[in-house]
């Protein structure tokens, strides 16, 4: 099934909904296109997979991590945080693996959750910290 992507312009946030079976092909396509528009590449993203399952293997998750790493290497700006919500045990395990492998290569902007409330709170905290750090850097430069 395709992944539906919506923009919340008021909150400056992306929301994606996965239905059916998430395959590696859909995951790779999504990773390469969801934030292709420079206007949204720094926006936080909620990837809601509740009710979906996956056919992805651990090796395919590694391939997805390689794609994210390649995007990071060619990007001039850090992308927004990603909160992944999964209630299917296998899909959740794959998303935790995805998060873990990203952490191992220094990308700490994605996290897997079981519940939407926890995911939304984490994104709010991460975005608040990002705004604080940006303001702090601006203030430091202005004082120099």
C-alpha cells in the first residue's frame, strides 16, 4: 500500500499514514520523496503505521538506513525529527531496529513508539529543544 503524506502548514509538521503491508520498496520511495521539497525538509514527521504490517527483513531495514545516510551526506541542512508509531509487533521491531541502526551512524532524529501520545510529546520536546538551540546560536552570534 502507498504511504499517504499530509502537510499541516499551521503546525509546520508532516503526517504520514501507512496502511496494509509496508514493503521495502514503499519505505525506500517514501524516504527519498517525503522531504524532497526544501520547504518541509526540517519539519517534524509523524509516521503512523498503526494497523499496518510489514514484510521487511532486517537486511532491508539496513538498506533503508543506508538511504537515510546517503540523504544526510548530500543534504546541506539537518532534517526534522521522525516519530514512528507502530502497534504490530513485527513492524515495531523493524522500526526499533531502524532507530538503533540510525543511532549507530550518528543519526538520532528518529524514534519508534507504540502510542501516538508518547510520539507527539517526544516530537514537541525535540522541536522545542531545536528552537531553543537555534535561538541560542542567534543570540551568541548577535552578541559577538
